[in-house]
C-alpha cells in the first residue's frame, strides 16, 4: 500500500539542505517569500527557487500545499 503524500513528504525532510530547512521553518511561521528574502539577504526569486526545490524534493504539488505542509509539520524541522 502506498503511503499518503504528506507522510511520504515527512520522510523526505532529511533530504533538504540547511537553507531549504531554514526556509521551510520560516514558512511555518507564516512568513512570506518577500519577508524571508529580506531576512536572509537574498532575492525574492532565490526564495521562490528554494520553495520550488523543496516542493519537488518532498513531492508536493501546488503553491499552498507547501505552506500547509510547513504549518502542519513545523516540529519536524
């Protein structure tokens, strides 16, 4: 039986880089990409690229899916 998508994503958190985990943590604090970019001294586009990479590594599809995942699993990263 195949694992549900979110359970599978939780098991893949370890594959994220330190920067990706930092962005995921900030997303779990309801920060926008613009806020994250300012705090990390990177461009908005860099944060968007990291969000895309995180979503691909965790096999999450859709912009809000990543945010929802971050909010539901913030204790894991």
